[in-house]
C-alpha cells in the first residue's frame, strides 16, 4: 500500500484476507483428497500441500485478520509529516466543516502516542490516526502520522470529499522511504 505525495492508498482488507484463507482451504482440500484417494503414493505430495496450507492459514490469521479488525474491510490511508495532534485537528476541522460533531476516542495502547479514532454521527467513515513505526523516523526527525479512513459501506462522494479536504489541510508530504 504505497502512496506517493498526498495520494490516499486504497486497501480492500476483507478481500485480501478472504483470498488467503480461501487458497489455504483449497490446498487443505486438495491435500486431503490426494492422501485419501491415492493412499501411500500421494503422501509426500499431500503432506507438502497440507504444510503450505497450514502456513497460509497461520499467516493470514496472524497478519490479515488483525489488520481487518483494526482497519475495517475497506480503507484508504495517507501519510503526513505532521504530529498526531495536528492530524487529529485537521480531521476534526474537516468533519466540523461538514456540519457534523466529531467524536475522538483514544485506543488503549502501550505506545507513547496511542492511536485515535475520529468518528461523527451521519458519516459512515471513521478515521484512525496513529504514529507510524517506520525506519525513516528512527533518525530522530519529525514523526510520520498515518491517517486511515475505514468505512462500513462502499466509498461515496462524501468520503472522497472528506479525504480531499483532509489532504488539503495537512499539506501532504511524501511518505517515508525505507
């Protein structure tokens, strides 16, 4: 999910998780059928397929399901060189301009800068704002903040307009490079 400049990167986290889990289940089925149908002749091939399927299942459970829970099924994200407070302020101001009252919640975290969730009644999207843990910030320079917009429904014109206004307010900077 790379974003150049102030572009928002799209991620269909639900589809990614479903494809990995589906492929793992397919390999499990093929491996089991091979062992059952061909017996001892297919044990090596069946065990290899079962091992790959098990790896894919564990990988998707450990990587994609937490991402799906954190970001939602569909999301857009953008990096900003602003502090987490500035990013939160920009999101709140854009929501207020839209005539809504923003609500900010801090997520429980062991981080010095816990993520913040900004929502508003009447807007399907929610914004998760967090400091990135990117190697580019290890030099002690200004922190990078990632803003993730997640929504429960398809992307609408209102959500696109909110993203554009947030980008305009932040004065987008290029994302950190490894």
